[in-house]
């Protein structure tokens, strides 16, 4: 993973100041600042290689194609997602894609039958996404995401730059809408995830993802029938990201 980054909250600029500074700036400007000035060599991208992932990955590839890209291999992805990942890696010339997997011992202890998603989706996400992400991010001080405010009500107030424990999290596409994403993908002739044409507009693990109707928001197909809206890697409380398995479920 490289040298461990030891940083405290005080090691980074105030995220609120950065958020104000880059409000109105282009996503490319914020990404360039992050990779070249804020945390050169200490920034990673976390990508699901989902429906709209090509946009952020393309922007990053034009600035620094050797930027580490973390993919959470939950073991539950659609085969189309894994194929799409390989297509984008080759197409964009990404040279440092890192596959983060859940600990086998955790799966044996908590999901021996592989159907934990049916019984406790929060715990399933915790051991398949949250824990592997924490481990994968251990060598970085800043990470980039492709989240956008229009995707869900929970994301409407999302800043461009926010605190993530002892790290910073940068959301350069926060103010992009569906039209912006579509236009960028068209202009740069980026391939679409093969499941998009079948109505999958936000793509996660196969058991917990379904197609979206025309009148639904783009993430309506995630954990359909429940009140769950996030897998857990982006949940915050009092300005801090929370990636902790509840007591009694560890």
C-alpha cells in the first residue's frame, strides 16, 4: 500500500474552507488541487465501477493515471461490473487498481452461508465493505468519491470537501446532475456499464440492487423495500464518518 500516512485532524486544511474555496470551480480544478497540492502521493480514489464511475475515473486519469483506485470486491458483484471494471482500467490507462476484499475469517464467522444480506444487510455491508475500506485507506490521508447531491435526499447537503475521521474526503462531482454526467460521458465517448440499459442506474451488489422506474430517484433500486439508503462507508454523525459494527454483532 505504500508508506503509512500518520495524520491528525489538524494536519489538513479546514474542509469547510476548502469547500467554500472550490464552490463554483470545476471538478477538474478540485481533483488537480487534491492530487497535486493537497495530498500528492497520499490520495486514493474509491470506485464501485458502477453506472457513472467512468466520469470520475476519466477525470483522474487525465491528471494522474497512477493514482491508486480502490475497488471493494464484496464477492457479490454482478459479473457485468467486474467486466466493466477491466474495460475501464484498460481504456483509461489506470495503473494502480487495488482490490479490497473482506477478511475470510469474518465471512466464516458472520456469513458462513453467504446469505447475510437477507438477514442483516447492515452487518453484511460492514464486513464486506466498511471493514475492507478502512484497511485499504490506512495508507492514505485523502480519498476521492463520485457521489452527487441529486442522487438522494441524504446527499443533498453534501459538501465538496468533508472530514472522514483523520482523513479528508473529496466529492468533486457533488454538484453535477444526470445531464452533466451524460454530457461528459458522451463528449469523451466513455463506455456505459452494460446494466444501465436494463434500468440499473445505481449498481452495487447483485442481491441488493434492482432496476429503477422512470419516476424514481437513481438509487431507488438499492436495498429496495427497506429504509436503508447507504451501505455505510459514507454515513456520518456529528460531522464524523461512522464505519463501526454495532456491539454484539462483531
